[in-house]
C-alpha cells in the first residue's frame, strides 16, 4: 500500500546475526539499500548465545541463527544452507585421504569456538553422540583467528564452509573428507511470532527470501566441490 511505501522511506533496520552470516548478509545489504536509499542498517555480528539474548530482549528487528531457539515461540524460516566442515592445513597428512574415520580427528589437537557459539554446540553434539572426546588445545572466539591458527599448525577445527569465502588464506587450508561431515545446517531468519514487523523489516525479510538468497548463493562457495575452495579468488 501507499502507507507501507511511505513507511519504507526512512528508518533503521536492526539485524543481529551469528558470526557465519557476516560472509553473506553484507553482500545482500548492498542491493537492498540501493533499492531503499532512506534505510540505515544496524548489523550486530555475535555468537549464537548473544543473538538469542537479543531475541529474548527484543533488541532487534530480525535475527539470523543456525540453530533454532529451544523454548521458542519465535517464527523461524530457513533461507540458506550453512554446512560445517573439517579444516586442516593444506600440508596435513590427512589432506588427501578419503573417508577419514571420525575417531581419527580426536587424535589431532583441536581448535574450538568459545562457549555460547552455535558452531561449538553442533561440533560438541556430533562428537558426544559418538562418545568421542576431542583434544581441545585452544579455545577461540573468532572464525578468522581459528583459520590463522589452523594455517599456523595449531590443529584442526570445524567451521562453516562460508568462512572460506572472501580471503586469500584459502590456499593454505583444505577441507578434510571425514565420516559424518559436512554437518548439514541452515541459517534461519527469526523474529518473535507475536511481534508485528515494521515495514522496513518486512521489506528486508521478503528481499532475503527472494533476490537476497540468490545474491548470496551466487557469491558463496557452496556450489563448489570439496578441495576446490582454495582455488577460488572471490
Ligand atoms: P556461532 O554461530 O557464531 O555462534 O558459532 C554460527 C552458526 O551457528 O552458524
């Protein structure tokens, strides 16, 4: 309606997203903001637990997570795949092996995301389900720092495949072919189900589900085969 369009002219879109979403959401925001030049964006990038806290406190318009809130009566809609893969230095002895048993990963030093991270939760869940303890050597609150630590030979880790986008480090890292991987997950866009979305939030939601998703898929690495990401310059 005309009223909706007026409401869209000016205002702020408030987003709270998990760390992995920073590899695609800013890409989607470019064309969105060109379409609606009066909209400013506040984008908070934190871990799973902080995004859940913002949702509970109603601090933002829309939230992006890879794991659904347990207790929630929030409205959740998946919009894109976000698989977790095992990363190693390219020169690692396991780099060219096929079907590596998951137990083999527990013999290597492991770099883990911080408590509160959704990545950590998913990794812990898988290894717990197999009754396998990881040898956690280092606990780190940043995907980028973890990639540097892997490249530096501190150990292996499990991160979102999207973290391989957008940088030149990729030729130093490789994805291992490990049983039980990738851990298949999706990003969800979430908002409290009782909450009426602002016209701006609604416009972004619709954009994300349609054109935005295509922009993200076109610029992400998900279509690539294993072992190929390191050859890609984005
Ligand atoms: P995290 O969440 O940043 O809390 O690890 C990322 C994800 O679950 O994709």
